[in-house]
C-alpha cells in the first residue's frame, strides 16, 4: 500500500508499565494516490512502538473537520473538544474508532489527542472487543497547528 502522509504528530512513548517498549507514538493522516473516477481515500494511522492501525475517514470533509479541530486548539488554555468516528466493515469483522481532539479541563486544560479502536463481529455486538489505544496527554499546540495548516492546504489541492 502506497500513501502520502500530510499530517504527522509523533511523541515519545515511555510506556510506563513494566516491560513496555519505549519508542514513539504517532497519529498521522495520509491519502492513497487518487485513481481516475474515484474519490481520494483518506486514512488515519495510529501507532505505538509495537503496533499500528489504519482506518479510513468517511471523506475529505471529515478530514477537513479534523484539521479545523486541531487548528481550534489555542496556545492559551480554553475548553475545546471534538470527536470523530472512523470505521471500516469487512465480511468477518468491523473495525471502528473514536478520535478526539481537545483540552481536558480536569488536567489544567492541557491539549490532547485520543484514539481508541474496537473490533466487532457483524451481527454479534456482544463480541465487540477493545483494540488499540493511542493517547497524547500533552500536545504541543503550535506544532500540531502547523501540521493542521499543512493538512488543510493539501486538502485544498486534493479534495
């Protein structure tokens, strides 16, 4: 699979738990090369040092809303939160996730990114299980906003 990353926010992952792998966590928005007659497919890559997931955005409008939510993070603390639902259905499983961008009022209004995924068996909701969780509890707002500006500029040219 080939794709071009247009938003990447990475931060150190120390794990915290005994035996966890130090490394880098990442949230990245990418797109696959456009094919004639079909809309460009936009993807979110969420990763920890030992595992990553790719889930599609619904469309470019959802990607644009994510970029605007990140731009909405201000350097000065202020309440702010947006949630995006991502998902993909297959014949044997459904994968879906929530992606949140915001400031946590209970944490001194620190900016955060939160990705949590789940896997479900079609027709068997009781078989839903947690997937990957990738959380940055202290986003560097200026750096994230710079990535969001690049993402939105890329969308203007790509749709």
